[in-house]
C-alpha cells in the first residue's frame, strides 16, 4: 500500500487497480458531458452497433438511433454538473468498466436545476479505447 492507503499493485490497465479505473471513468465522464453540452450530435461516435440507451424509459439501440435520440431531445442547450462518479470493473466484459454518475443539469432558460443519474457500461475495443455498450439515464424527482 502507498502512504494514502491505496494498493500500489494491480494498477496497470482498466481491469487492474481502482486508481486506473477512476482515471478512465473520470476522463470518460468529463468528455461525455462536455460533448453533450457543446456538440450532442458527436456522441453517436461513442456507441457501437449493438449499444443500447434507455433515456427516461425510452429504449433505443445502435449508434445511429442513439445519436438521433440524443440530438433530438426537446431542448437546445444544457449544462451538466457532475456530483459523483462511481466505477467498478466488470467481469462479464474483461477490461470493461461500469460507471455510475449523479449530478445536476441546467436547461437554458430554466430557473431550477434537475437532478439526474446515469449509468454507462464501457467495453474496451482496443488498448486504451472504449465504447458505450449500455447507457441508462433518469431524472431524479423528489
């Protein structure tokens, strides 16, 4: 263990140490929400042919359909503020990462922020690169 109580072994690669998982998950989350807030149409490139999105209970499959769904949302601009990012390795996809995000989003022209939760299943496609296999988004009311 290092001086901060973290295990130094097994930190090489997404399936290894939790430090590396956190780095990958955080980088993905920052990229995803920056892209969502500035160029939503570009998000389709993060998904694959067999990817699935559940957005507020509406399910779509495939990168093209997911891209159309996200680009066609009934608002032009928004800003995400991420509060938490939790991640775990996924044995069903060696090297994969399950990422859970909670935060707030601010729609243009709206006074109040909306709370949201989102889960991503990231699957490796080549060294250091991932695509989104599964994506589930929900607003949190109450």
